[in-house]
């Protein structure tokens, strides 16, 4: 990294802010006490310089001056040192011997009245000569008698007007100031955010609100302190400057003395480092906060102890230790695989908590999940006490477990309306030492939540725990018209659809057959693929909930089965999704034996068919076409056939090998979930499929419009979050791409945020179209489609395929005006936090139509090792391999490797690299001895220091062009087949001109295979020979 850039970064982030004179609303009253010895409190939203004088006066302001009737008072508060933004200052004993919590008080006393009182705060040359009013507070409104509201103040921006002659008034609203200073001040003016008391007793100490006990200790947030990302520099305390650096690799050194992460900052604890929290004020806060102390309607009462409270992100690769204090997190907290989190007491999650598999999380007290929090645990975690779920919107999911380890005392508790349905069925709570309570009904216990969570499924909906099947034709790499013998699942459940029938029953792969560039799989009315009988797809009608979706194209008048677990017996049709010939052109289905016919035409074009099935026998089945309801509230039968194969393109007959009702049509994508997709999720998945396959949706369903040609055809890896008009939502999405978004701050009904990219290769970056401080960016661009306003979101990029750029150099680039691309930085580039191979950007406010990408501030730490492309093309009996690089850094050589099975590899050739270069380079070799049929190639790149990495795999099918030789042809009794390999008889088929298979015998004589049909009539016949993944055909004529 270039040293001068590091210096500039340090200056921007660490240089002290020069305080300027305050203006209205930048300093606000937050407490008022007319009982006991009187007093008041105020907060500054800006830094106040040392030696600043702020004046206070409770004489009546008449519009031009204070009335001096001798009954009211005034004083001056002076800073002893600079005061940081967010500080709350309390003046105690203002009536007798005033003192300040910080700074000094001089010039008099103020006897606050319990009725008709106004207190003014201002800058001025004296206590009676204001030049700038900052704020005012009234306990019975502003008036000529009480004191007028100065013209430069307003009760919605800078002054507080309370009615009722209240004795004690305390601001009890949010102290999290994350928008603007003006917005924070406006929040303080809201009377509803104040708690007041007016009795004949001393209200300053007879129960809330007490003064100064209940006055906020401080304010915090990015409006005052823009979030900074700190990377651990060494093992140490959170509140030690020597523990932190501002560069992802520590190259900038430790931060200056007195500097460490604030409450709203983001932190990355790097591998090998341990950071310890042992005080609630370690993050530069004046005090800790408790869940019960937050002004939330969806949090508590559940815990009242002050806690270390962090609203910024905490990303852990190393170890986080919390000792002797409780911790409450509200940002994005993630434990990366291999990391450790040791909790000495209670953990409260109000935000997103994600624990990877192979991470370690253990706690010595409770875990409380509250608010609209999302907790995803994919490892075996432990708690020494209780699991508490607070309110009905917090969720707990993942593929892991939580063990409650206290012997005889641990329990699961649901408070304030929460329930076991907020825990996913995939997540388990155990009680290894016995004696736990709150199980469902005992331990180990799983949740009952069948809602779909997760962000890696189609359109970013679901994960392997609920997205049980996901087949995409574009995952296959076959030649056009090649036979499909296997179709691997992308859900993470390791299912594979295979060709288990005769060679003639294998569907065909069609390249560039949908939306110009994407493939599909063609079923000709006699093909099928078999998924077997996996338990993951054994959905029992009336017992299980599930969802099915398919992107298909069936010609008008054609019919067949998309997916089934069924036989020809109606009672054994557990599920079968079809276009039925008895109801032409309609999307139909058998569910538990009950047959349902759709109302809308489903043929003649690419279509998204979707079905949901719940346990409700009377109204549990629904279907949708391109997002529009087709059938609703249909019955669910009770038929099942659990031992029957799940087939694609057909269903079983009453035998285990025969099949029926085959499909004549094409399929591009299929998925199944073990739960019912909600309205928002159906909308998101439908838009993902519509963008990918060029399907037009009606306006009401079209919430992603950046796939339109007029908007640039951002059709690829589309994903989204959103909330439907029925309040169902999906809050976290990534899908098949590298961009994830979650944590929307203001998502309401009917609002969606979706994104997709332009299809540019991921491994390419460019220096064109950028300007300082950005030196290069990814060539790939994404675009936003926003319906409504979901607020700010968290955004992450998976950079595992982008080489090793320095994380602190990465920026999120947003092009909003669309006129100069990313070169004018019309939205200021946003810095993120990098942990492992993920870079996270927080509080990003996108707008509809925004383009975005990833930028780098230092080309000396480049984005990718820029492999622009890697191709393998079969040419006769060879494979031509070519690749290009946009730049190379320290590249010694490439090694081309090949494999029959993508597991065992052998070297083909070693090719010298170009060392270090910013120029594009092209490479090409020919493999003269490739494997016949299907095989795989990859590229291994090795640096001069012998560090190496691999490209993605490419698959190629080599069809050796030695022709099929038949003689004699025409033939009478038998024909001799000469071919360059010896097929099994099951790989050779003979058909008449009507497509009916003809039996024959086959034997080897010398180099020939002799084929002898039975007594067949003269005419034209077709011979088909399966050569691994390629079917070779030849015509022959039978004569008498």
C-alpha cells in the first residue's frame, strides 16, 4: 500500500473536529426539575470547544428582550475542556449552589417554577443579551405570560413544549442518533417522548421520572460520529488504542492514544487476536444501557441491568471475550468459522447474529432474543442458563444447536407474546445435564416454525435447511442436443436427478433456448430423470407444509408431468405437478390424490408455475402463474406413496421401473421448500425467475424492473428483500450471486428492494470511468429496483473469487445520476468492514435505479487476479483451451489440469505466466489426448512464492468423430456395425419410422458388432448408439 494514502486516511478519520459556534437545535434540553433543589440537563449534538459559554435564563422573553421582574434567575455554564458530541450535562442544585456534571457554573442561580415556567438556553454576550437561541423548554407551553418562543426556535425542531405545569420532565425517547442532527433534535421536541410527573411531593426522587436519575447518560450514533471500521491490531482490551488499527492488514499501525471503537463503530477481530470487553463503558459511552431502558415497544421488560451496548457491526475471526458484564448487540454480529466468542454473562440480540459452522459460542448466562432480531446459529453453542425469546418478531434458525448446560435450572422462556413457532424446525435446543424446562414438550426440542428463512436459495429465499431441492439447467455444461444423464442439486442437500431408464428416456440439453443465452432441458414425451426416494422430498399431505416452483415452456396442446412422487393409482399420487391433457393448457396437480385444475392458460410461453401446500385438508392447496393466484383454498388429499421415486418429466406407473404421463416440453428450473412461501417470498422468487428467463409479469407483480431492456437488462443473479401488503416479509437475501442485503431499517407493507447484475464476467476489473479516491472497480455492475422506501440496508460482497484485495481499501460505489457512470462519485464512496472473504457495508440508503459496484482505492493491492475467461472447446478429437487475463501480479506459471470426475486431476501442460503486468494477456493450448465423452478442466495459477489458486471448472464433451459404419445398407437379415468403441447392448437402440423400439440381438464378430433384428417389415429404421453423453444416430433400410 502507498504510504501517503494511509496518511490521508488517518487524517480524515482521526483528526479532531474543530468545534464551531452552536446553532438552534444542536444543543437541546433533556431534563427539567422544579422540585427539591431544582436542576436541568441538556445534550450537545456537536463538539463544543473549550472555553465556550452557554447562558441560561428563566425570565420571560417578550420577543425582543427578557423581562427583568426580579423573581427569575440566570447563569452561565463554561466548558473546562472540549466537550464531545453526545455528552449530556446536568446542572444540579440550580436554586441554591449550582454545580455541573462537567464544566463550571457561574453568575447566579435559577429557581425553576413548578407552573408556567420557561427556561431558555442561548449564546450571548451576557445572561441577558442572547445572540443565538439554542433551545427552550416550557412546562405549560409558551405564551406572553409564561415566556414567548423566540422566532429562531420552533417546537418541532429546537424547543420543547409540555403542558400541565409538570414539576419533573425527563426525555425518555431514543438516544440513538443515526440520521441527522436535525432529526435527533426534532425527536427530542416530541412531547410523547418525555415522561413527566406533577404531585404535591418531591417528584425528583419519589419514582420515575426522577431527576437526575432517569436523565439519559449520553446520546450516540452516526449523525454525530460517522461509523469507522476498526481492525484488531493485537490482542488486548476493547478500550485500548494499542488493540486497534484502521487497515485490514494492520499496516497503518495502531491508532492514536485515546482512540478506540465507539458504540456505533464497526469492528473486525482478526484471526489470532483476542479482544476483551470488561466494562459497560468500554465503547466510549458514559453508561451502559439495558433492554428495559430502551424506549422500544417490542423490547422488554426482560432485563434491567446496564449492558455493554453495541449498535455497530462486530465481525469475529479471532476471539471475542466478554468478562464480568452483559452485552447487547444491535448491528450485524457474525462469528466466522474458526472464531470463538466467550460470554461471561448474558447476551441480548436486537439485530442480526450469525454464527457459522465450526465457530465456537459459549455463554455463562442467558441468551435473550428480542425486538425484530434474527439469530442464525449453524454450530453447536452452549448456554449455562436460559434461552429467552421476547416478543413475537424475533426468530431463531440455523442448522446448529444450543445446549442449556445448567444442571436442573435452565429453561426456555417465551415472554411478551413470544412462542415456540419463532424457532425454526431445523434448530434444536438440548439439555445435556437434564432438569431443563420449557421444551416442546421435552428435551431435546425443536422449534415449530415452518416459516422460510435464509438467504441462499432462489432469489435469495431459503437455505439448505428449508430449500430442499434446487435444479437449474444453467448449472449444466453440455453440448447442444446432448443427452442429460445427471442434474445436480444446488440447494446444498446433495440430491442428483439421474437417468435410470433406457438410453432413449434421457432428456436433451438445449443451449441458448431461453432469454437468448440460457439453456433448458427438453423432454420429448418419453424422457424422465430420477431423484430416488430422499427423505428430504417425502412431503406427506395433511402432515407437512411444502412449496413447489418450476420455470417451464409447454407448447399449446402438449401435456405431461413436471415433478412427481406418484403412481398411476390416484390414491398413490402423493404429489404430481402437471399440464394435463384432459384440461388442455392448464397448470394442474394431484395433492394427496386430490386433482386440481387451474383456470388460466399455462402453455405457449415460458411461465413460472408455483404451488403451496399446507396441512389444512380443506383449503391448504394454492397455485400461482407468473405471480398471480390461479387456484386458492383447494383441498389436500391424504394419499401417499412414500416408497415411490421422485421423477422429473414423468410419474411412475404401478411398477418400480415403468413410467407414465411423460412431459412434452422444456424445463429450466425447479425448486422445492419444506414450508409455505409467504406472499413476499413468492413475489421475490417470481421476479427472480421472470428476470432470468425473460418472462413478462403484470404490473402488480413486477417489483423488479431492471431486467427490462430499457433499464439495461440486469437479468442475472437477481435477489431481493421485501414486505407484502399482507405484512409477510423476507428480510435477508443473496441467492446465487455474491451480493447480500439485509437489515432494512424501514421496510413497510408493499415495499421491496431487489437487485441483479449485467452479466459481465466477475473476474474482471477496470480503471476506466473512476476518479479519486477510486483507482479501479469491478467491471460487473448491479442495479437496484426499489418499490417504496425500505430505508437503509446492510450490504455485503463475497470476495472469495476476487483475489486478495486489502479490505480497508474497498469501497461501495453508487451511480445515482446515471450521467457519468462511477467517475463523478455523485454518491460518496462508502467504506466497509472486511472479515475473511466478506466485505460489509452498513446503513446504505439505495434509491430506485441506482447502479452499484465494488471499488478499490489502491491498485497496488489489486481487486482480482484478473482471469477474464477460461474456455474449453471440443474440436474433433482434441480440446482447445484458452484463457485471458486483464492483469497479473507475481504470476510464475499456469498449469492446465483435467479430470474424468472433477475429483482426481492430472496435469496437461505448464504454461509460463507474465509475472506482473497491467496489460491483457491471452493464452491457448490444445489437449491432443482428451478423455472421450465428458471431462473437466481447470486452471492452476502459481505465484513466484509458490502460492497457488484454482479457476472454476469447465466441462466439455468430446465426441470422437469416427463415424458409425453400417454394412450392408440396405440389409435383409442382419447389419454389421463398425464403431471406435464397444458399446453394451443396452446402449444400442433400433427404432422404426414411427419411433417404436424394435428388438434385436447383437454379437461381436471380429471388429464388427452384428445386429440381427427379428421378423420386421421392410422400410426405414434408425439406429441410436449412446457414446457416454452423446447419442450417435444412423439411418438404415430393411429390404426383402
